[in-house]
C-alpha cells in the first residue's frame, strides 16, 4: 500500500506535471510545487518572533502555547487562497509537501526552537474518505522531513462534526469543539514538546481544542505551525 506521501506523489504526477501551481511555468529540477519567482512573491507572514506575534496572541488567555508560526498571510482572493484551494480541493498534495519543505527551511534559519513531535490536526473521517488525504498531514510530512523530527498522524482523533460552530461565540465554539478531539495513547506524549500543525489559523478554535487535549496529557509544551494565517 502506498504511504500518504507516496500516494500524494502519484496524484501529483497524474494531475500536476512539473509546472508551477501559480504561473504554470515548467519547473526546473530544484523547484518543487512552485517556481522560484512565485515563491519569492508569496505574502510571507514573517512574524518578527514566534512569541507575541498575531497567531501567538490569538491564543492568549485561552491555552498556553510556547511558540506560534505561520508561513503565509491569507487574503481573500489572493494567491494564498489559490494555493490552499489546490491543496484542499484539487488533490495537489505535492504542493502541500513542498510548502512544508519551504517553511521548514525558513524555520531552521530563524529562532524557532524545534519541538520533538508534529501532530497534524485531523479531518473528520467522512471528509478524509471523500478527500482521500489530510492536507495538514501532508504539510506536516513536508515540515517533519526537512526539520528532521517526526510527525505522528492519527494520534489526534476527531470525533464528530461541529457544523454550527461558526455561528456561535468564541466561548460556545470552544465548548463545542472541545469534545471533538481525542488523543490516542496519551501517555506517550507526557513530557514531550509538541507542535500542532494545521492548514489555516483564523479564530484558533480548532487548534485550541486540540491543544487542550494535549495539555490534559501533560505534554511539556505546545507550538502551533500553519501554512497560513487569516485575520478574523
Ligand atoms: Zn510560478
């Protein structure tokens, strides 16, 4: 059976021959997912530090986190929306993995303190069956490979849908999603430094729910890493 990454590469070859996801120019061997020019013009979040940046601040007073980082800044109608669309709905897993590699290189060159384990935010099983892959897991795989740390998919589990959560207040949302996630074999994460990985952070409600599950398992610290950050 193919791994998620192997399957991703197969899908990538079928639907995304070696062209840039944005400008469709042919890629040279050293380029992955995007051409060098398009990478250079991506709207980077470029937070000055991994504490007290907008993502880190979004969790203040909610759950304690050690560091937070996002690779890009999301704007409606912008190129990041196009990238996320390809990653989520167009089977472009190669792009998700490539973005993981690019962000990992940036993290290694910055003051980010590496965690021991990456845990991707899971999709609901029904959505996973429909999509065939979890884009956050593929992104985490790209990150983990380049950072030289491990990612453990399927450790965080999602229990049920929260379709009405967007209509509720932040507090209601927190309570609503809190029961959605569970951690498999929580004892193995006790005392570990963990980073939770997701595609986009907006309100942080989903991540907050995952983080509170991890804190109950007595992890040492939690970081947040996402492809993009979107202002609410
Ligand atoms: Zn390009």
